[in-house]
C-alpha cells in the first residue's frame, strides 16, 4: 500500500482539499497522510475566508512526517502564499520523493482566488520539481500568462508549452470546455511517455456536484502512480473512477450548492443482519400475491379442489422433492460452516422421507398420471443449474422459496382453515394441518438466516446473482401451484 502525503489546505465541508485528498488516496488503494498549508472557511456555496498558519509550522509538519515515514508519493495542492511555497520547495529538494503531483490551486471552480497574486512567480519556480502538473484550464492559462484556451486543441498546445518550460508531464483537463465531451490528456514534450500526447476520451457527466474534482483527481493520480509506476496506466484507472464519483455524487445530498463527488461509489457497505433477507422478502411479494389468487390454492383451502388436480400435484411434488433433495445435498457440500452443512444435509434427508411418505400414504390410493410435468422439469433444472454454478449463495437463494413461500402459504391456509371451523370431512384437512408443523417453520427460519448470512458475506455481484436465482424460483413456485389446473 503506497504511502501518499498530501500537502494542501483544509476544507471543513469535506469536499475538497485535504479531506478530498485523503478519501481519493484511500479509494485508489493508498495510505493517506496530510500536512495542512491553510485553513479555509468554506462550504458547497463558496469560500468565506482563508487563514494561512505560520510557514514554520508547515515545515515542522513535513519534517515530522519524513523523519519517520517513507513517503512513496506527494500530492501538492493549495499553498496560499510565497512563504509557504518556499518551505515546500526546500523540503522537496531535501527529501526528493519518488512521485510528486502538483495541482496548482490558484482559482476555485466558484471563482474564488486561493493563491495570492504575489505568489504566482514562486509557484512557477516550484513547477520543475513536479513529475505531474494538473492545472484546470484557467490555471493553465495563468501559469503561461496567456488567455484561457477555448478549444481542446488550444488546450493541448498550452499543455505542450508548459511541459517544455517545466520538464514535467502535464495533465490537460477538458472539464471546463463547452460541449458533451470531456477528454483528458497527458502531455510530455521530453518523451518520457510512450508518445508525446496520450489522450483519453470521455463524456461529460451532467451534475451540479463537482466540488473538489481537481483535488480528487490529482491525489488519486499520485496514489495510482505510486502503485502502478506508469502515468498512462494511472490515468486509465483514475479517469473512470472519477466519472463514477461524479455520476454517484447525487447520492450524498451534501449542501445546497456545488456538492462533493462520491469518492467511494465503487464500494458498497455489506447489508446489516436481516437486511438482505428483507430484500428477498420484498422480491417475493408479487409472487406470493399471485399464489393466493390461484384457483388451485383457493379450492384447496375450501375443499373444492378436484381429486384429479390434487393427485397430479402430489405426484409432481414427489418428483420435485427427489431432485430437491439432491440440490440440498449439494448446498451442504458447498456450505462454509459446519452448522450450515448439517442443516442442509438434514433438509436433504427430510425431503427424501417426505417423498417416501407421499407415495406410502397419499399416492398409493390415488390414480395419477405418471411422468415428469413440464413445470416440474423446468423448476428442477433451474435448481440443478444453480447447484453446479459453484456459488453457495446463489444455490441457497434458489432453494429458499420452497421453504419460505410454502411456509407462508401453508400457515395462511391453515389459519383460514381453523378460523372457518372446517370439519374433519374436509377432504384435505390432514394435508392442511401439515403446514402448521413447527419443525418446518423452524427449518424455514434457519434457511432464511443462512441465505441472509450468505448475502451479507457476498460481493455485490454475488448478491445480484442470489436475487436473480431467488426470484426465478419464486416464479416457478407460482407455476408449480398452477400446473394441476393446466394439466386438468
């Protein structure tokens, strides 16, 4: 992990300066450190005041850090005045860091002046000590004493002139140009790059939140260069990261002006315990509603279901449980803990026992049409595909609806059965009573907890795969309950 020092001003609103630098360095895989050059009173609407502490105290900060810690890269931002610049210059000449990125913070995006005009000459003398300079178009023009570039080609020409004058690589940024394009380019006239100009195309991200973009880009480049050792590779990693940070900036809802970017948009916090299970439950809601509306379910609850449909349902259930038990055994083999392995193994055994009981007590006295129904085949094929995917989470999510939806539907039907005072003459009374089995309810709760745990421990891609597998099984549950009607 590269150790990256930011020498810059502080932004109490957290969007720019030291605060943005430390977030960017962390986001790009570095360990961030900070020496503060200036204190600002600012928010997303603008800068209200700037206080520059004694330059001697900045010198103490820099010496304290470099006396103890190896510094792999330095990012230099807001410096404030000529005395501060002199301290930084003297320290750089003494320490000679391997990577120096200089963001010549002179004018904020809001138009506020962040460097005294009297210090511009001192800043120009600092530029040759940098490996990469990252001015915006306003700053690029100021450093050259020229009018601001109004086209991308004019900006590249200014980048060439500044590179020739300093010997540094210049990152020319197209963010302040008009139009939908937002290109960036690395310019080095001394030939240190593979070619004089390395240009990366990009699209402008329409957002009111760009506070701290320049700070974030320069510090991210310092961290990426320290890791990769190549400016082009660093820019190819940083540019899409920054575009994503701009695209996700609205999620932060910070301030009423030019808000900050989302430095950690590419990371996601793992769900809290039970949160992923709640997400799955919401995903199942439409299918549960559809099940309750099925003619098969309503007729089963009232006892009006035909014997032919019930027998077909039982026969298909027996076939399904045979395949389901094999899938549960696979879940046991993939499970990451002994407790989970035992649970799925017991569930697989119980499925086989239930299948045997179906044949012994329900099916032997009924005339059924043998064979595998199309819905049963599709459902079992879906489960088998999940079992060979190698993903424990997706497999657990795929088998969960047979626990969860059955338990919910069964409990509801049994409660309706009891509330209606149905008599023993109800042809499916014994079947409905099995839904009230506390052992099955307990097993369902454990299956839900295991799926929730797998979701919390998985990546974003894993959770997405789990939701997809779970949702597909929920749809098959609806079709499975409706299949007897279609068969009849």
